[in-house]
């Protein structure tokens, strides 16, 4: 008998690529966070814009202003207006008193731009208030109304677009102008 040779069977080796697949799983893919990238990009853009603006402001503040060579000439003195603009206010509560005096003053050549009630009806003495610093015009208005010089006040205010304010008080019947106002009411 012959001796048989025994053959040895060797196990089949697997390829290295297959072995790797089974041995180590593939790492998972990371999702790209687009929101974070956009936010970071916008932050960088805003930062750059701020740097540019700050540098512009610094340049503007550090530059010298241009020299002014022109001299400012004083304006000519303001003359009294030809027609005084006034307001007539009723300070005693008698109905239509301010309207009657408005007609009287317009007939005298004044421009009455406002007729109204004063803030209270407890004014004892009628007054003229000069609003533009022209006391001579205020005195003329007071004379036309029959109000004494002591009742002419000055309260200059450039905001007012009127020259004087007339506040009719409870003494309106004692004014010399009241006779004319009363007669004009009765005339047709």
C-alpha cells in the first residue's frame, strides 16, 4: 500500500479590503451646519463694515474745518411795521366784547389776526402787551384804546408772529374807546 499523502487544505484567506470593511466601520459623515456658517459669515461682514465706518469717522473728526473768511455784517435795525398785527383777547367774559373791539381796531387801521377769549375771565384792568420790543407802537395802540401808559407791558417773544396783544379787562366800560365801540354797534 502506498502511502497516501495527505493533502493539507489551507483555509482561504480573505482579501484585505473585505477584512477592513468588517473590522472597522466607516466613520459617519458630518452634516454641514449651513446656519452656523451663514451666521459666522454675516458676523465677519458686519465687523468689517464697522471697522470701515469707524475709520471714516476718525478721518472726518481729525481733519481741520475749512477756514471761514467771510465776515458777518450786522443786519439793519428792524423798523416798526406799517400795520401792526395784533390779537384781541376777552379777559372779562362779556359775550362778543373781543369781536366788537376787533371791528373798532380794524377801522383804525390795525391788522387783527386773532380774536379769542383769554385764559381766565378775572382780568381787572385792560392791558396792551408788546411782543416785538417796539414800545412806541404799543403806546400808540394803548392811546387809541384809551388804556393808560402804566398798562402797557413788554414781553418780547420772537416766536409770536404778532406785534401786540390786547387783553380786555373788567374796566372796558371806562375806556375812552368804549363810547365809539358802543355807538358802532347801534349804527346800521
